[in-house]
C-alpha cells in the first residue's frame, strides 16, 4: 500500500494547483487516473526492473521516448530509435499491449 501512495504522490496527488474546489477535484481525478494507468502498465506490459520502477524512472525511460505510431498494411506499428537504451523493453511492452483482446 505504501508503494501505491508513493506512486500517487509522484503523479500529483496531494499537490493541488488552486484554491478552487472544482479545479482541485479535477486535478485529483486526473492524478488518480495517471497513477492507475502507470500501475496497469507495470502489471501488464513491463517486466524486470521496469516493472518495479518508480514513476520518475518510467517517465525518463519509457514515456519520454521519441517514437512514432505508423499505420500501414492494416497494422499499427511503433517505431522507436534503435539507439534508445530501452527500445527493446518498449517494443516488448507495445507487443503485449496490442496482443490484449479488444472489448466487445
């Protein structure tokens, strides 16, 4: 549970941008969604040290990678520079995410 709280704080829970209740409510909802998405990413798509990484590490290694989504041949492909040190981990995560069954 402490890891979830630390992850939530790293995603912005607890650092409200305004004195306005409605704006802070939207901020809290967005931060909670971000923390949940990072948790699902680590659970479903990542393995090894990236599956146990903190949000700051994931931002640097995975989320800030310069990549392109390219559509061709009725497929969607992710292109990442081969020089990026974590390109293989990102490609593996992309393959796992796209292999998930679609909702009916």
